């Protein structure tokens, strides 16, 4: 999918992921690479020196170190000051930060059985460690005392906002609960951490196990030769010579459904995807989903909120479930109406071909491609020869960033990586000064979670004098040996999208790590990434990267025009499948504890029916059993964030079009007013400064090809 998350699945933040109950730091002995700051450029983790056995000792030492630091802050006999309390907390836990960043990035990108076992062991201890800090009464009293006299402290705006955010963080973490309720909360947090880890590990194993085994080449009719060769290689790797394996991607829809002409095979593939986590067996996630939903609801009630969504949304730009429900309800009817129109066009082709069947979910991609071809005389196979990965990255993604911001990227082959597929680039600012390191990990593999995401290995911080180390991770199928990696246009858009997140991290220019890069509300973090998607079809950029991988010829102008013309094609489907998933997320997390259902599948069906978006040919982009954003990641009650951000995005795209487009003038303003600020100010305030006004929904409706609506979102 184009818009993933990841974002943000960004690993760890000081004070949010930590384990252990020891009050003293462990001895820093031996050659553990985490015990000292990395000597490599930009403090790049020394991946070539890190062994699985290094993680547990480093976590133990890091937890002990931070708890000792926190204990000293809380017990300080001197009156609380901004430096001896807030800044001291920002400085705490540096060892824990180093090991957490690497470990949780790699459990997503390059895990193994040993790391999975460590993660299961660590999850509840990390939750307990966070509670030991955030539920520390004496520590909260110091923070609260500073907050009450904040106007007398003469703090600069970023420091004042940091103080306000710390107090909010402590309150939302339960610092004001009674001692007995704090004990309950600790139990909830530990169990929730265990369940999220179980969900993610089940999903990774289930996705691998559910891959479709195909007996004969004839069944793969329609697939490109390179895709068939990759399927044969995948089967060989699983010890199935002579067969073919179609591996599953993260979403309900699967890329091969667009091309496979064998309807029975399409049905098998789609059923395998939809059944993940909910068909019984070792990796079934239904019970885990129910427990997560119940515990989240119980924790929210303990903290004084009617449900988990109310708790989560209070700290986002949306603020209330009412605002989110209003937006989703506003968009669902026109989206579904467009999906029905799209289905009718496909049904006509089925009838003309003598199909004699009603369009089903496993037919949608195949026949929508036929409609595209008929309507625009174009299909995806025409595009792929012009969309070679390295050209898209170098001549598209990097080229656009150079035009906008003046930055340049140079490959570094002298630095270690955690996998041969990973590349390292050094990023230089317009004035030639070093800016960041950028890692790309773009190919799918069996020990990598699905989707696409950006993560940080080192955060920018003026306090520590650190420059960022940022990674982009995708799941582009790896071609057979010697073959070029040719992309779909959706994969091209994903590259631009994730690099937008990377820019947010690389351009960060804040003092405090708490605010670095993408440490912003979840319903704001997608703004830079989605805006960066616009450059994928900007004529100057598209012409620069869309070159035939064999001849070097640019994509013909007529084909470029078709690419741009089809941007609104099939948007009824794409919007409806997204909204269905976002509505499922809200339905789960707006439940009170006593409303948690007994059955996942029937609850899903009823929730979609109530939302008016239960259309069988368009299933949700994610069903609960494999909805890792909300049951395994940081987007619980927050999957709406993509479309919420897109209201601002579409409005922001209009600003770029009206203000010099792809130019340093536009790019520098966007960087200065928004990208560089991270989370150091209120998110909507930053947007208003950048845009000059509040966002309007009109541009979103236009960009998605939806009919104008009578009401607008405030």
C-alpha cells in the first residue's frame, strides 16, 4: 500500500520503551557495541559488530542506568528547575536509546528466532520500566511544580512546549492515579505489551505460511516472466522444486491479482490473504485481538476516558471521536457510490467477455486493469519497463529533493549494514555541509514485516549534537538474479511517500530529542510524506526518471499524459477499502469494556454494515487478524490519520502549485516552517503558518474524484 505506516512505527523514544526494575546500572563490561557511542560517522550503529547476544545485556544495563538517573532526578534535594528536571530527563537513557533503536528496527526489518524470543521477554519489562518512570510520584511533583510556574521561568518557546508536553505525558500515563489504580495500570500495560508482540510475531509467521503454492506454470498465465521466475525461486527456497510460490504482501489485495487470468487461482490467493489470523491454527490472532480491545478499553476507563479511542484522540490534532466519525461518515457515501460505478463498468466487460459471473473481490484488480486499458489505452505492463528502481530513486526521488531543497546524496560503500540489500547514502545540505545518513532497505524477504515505513536509528538533537540516521524500508519483490527491478506505479509512489517521512527526519532542527523529526501527532505525521508523493507525477520529475531500462528512452509523452490522467482512476475502490479499515479501527476502539464482542468475524461484518460500507467486492484494506497498524503497532484508534492528514495534504499540494511548484523558494519555505520544526510546536499551528490559513476539504474531494459534499470539516 502506498500510505503505510510506518511511519512511525519508528521504534523507541526515551521514556517510552525501557525494561527492568533494577535501581542501579549494570557494569559496562566486555565488548558489547552498545555500551559506548558508536565511533562511526553520524553514530551509525556498528551493524557488523552487533550479535544477538548483545541485546539482552545492553537492555539490562540501559534500563538500570536510566532508572538510576531518574531516581537521582526525583530525589534531588534542590528545588526543581527546568535544567535539573526536564533537561535531565531528556538526557537520561542514552544507552537504552541506542540498543532500542537498533533492536526494534531490526525486529521489523531483519528478525530471527533469537530476536523474536528476546522481544517476547522484553515486551512486558519495557512496559514496566516505562511505568516505573511515568508513575513516579516524586518525579511528577517536580514536573507539575515547574508547570504551575511556567510563565515565570522565562523559557524559550521550544523549552516551554517541552515542559507542557512532559506534564501532559505524565498525566496521560496515569501519574495522578491512586496507588492501587497504578498497580492495575501496570498490569494492563505489561499484558498489552505481551499481546502486541504476540500479534506481530503471529502475523509475520502466518503471512509466510499462507503463501500460495502453485503446481504448474500454466496456472500463472498473465504474470510477467520475471514474476514467474521469482515465484520459482521462492518455491526452490522453500524446498519445493518444480513448483511456484506467490508470497503475500501486507494488505488484503495482492499485486498478482491484477495480472493472473486464472480466476480460480485469483480466488485462492485472495482467500489466503483475507484468512490470515482468523482461520484457526497456530497463528490465529482472533483471541489476541479480543484481548487487546478489552484491555485497551479497561485501561482507558481506569484513566478516566469512556473508551480507548477517546483516550488516544485527545492527544492528536483531531482531539475527539466526534470529529473523526464526522470525517469518515462524510467521505464514505461518495466513495462507495464511486466504487459501485467502477464495479458496473467492470461488470460490463465481464458480460462482454461471456464471463457469466458477478464481480467478486478477487476479480476487482484484474478487471479494473481491463477498464483502465479500455478507457485510457494503457495498463501497468506498459509502465513497468520505464520504472526501474535505481532510476526512480536516483533520478526521481533524489532529483526532486535536490530541486526543492538543494540537498545531494552520495553512496557510502565503506559503512556496515545489517543486510546485503541495504544501501547507505550520505546526505549533504545545499551549502555542502553534512546533513544526515540515509539507509534504504527496499526488497521483501521472509524475515521482514510487510508494508513500507521510515525509521530513525539516530535522532537529530541540538542537546546531544547529533545528526540523524534515517532508514526507508519497503517490500518490493526481488527479481530473479540478473533481472532489473521494475516497479508498479504504486511502488513508485511509495518510494516518494517514504522519502517524505525521511526528509521530515533529516531536516529536523530542534534542541530536544522529544521533538526530533517525526515525533509529532499521528494524524499529522503523514502530511510531509503524502505531500512528497506529488512529485512522482510532476512533469519535470517524471520525465527525468521514467526511462526505459534497456534503451534509456524517456517515457513517451502520450503515456505520461495517461499516467497523470489516471490518477483519479479506481479511487472509489481505494478510498472505500481504506475507509472500511479506518472505520473498523474506530469501531473496535470506541467500545466500552462490557461491549467487547465474543467473535471477531461477526463483529467486523456488523461494524461495516452499520457504517454503510459493507460492499463484498471491496473488502477492508486490512481485516482485524492482520491489521498490524492498530493491533501490533502505534496506530490504535489512529488509522484515520492518513485521510485526516490528506485533508491538509491536498490543501498543501494546492499551495505548492500556486507558489512556484518544484523550486527552492517553495521547498525552503516548507522546510523552514514545517519540516525542520518536528514536534517542537503545536502541529496545526505549524500548518497554519506554512499555509497561511486553516486547511479546507475541497482539494481532497477533487484529488480523490469524489462528489462535492454539502458539509465541510472544520
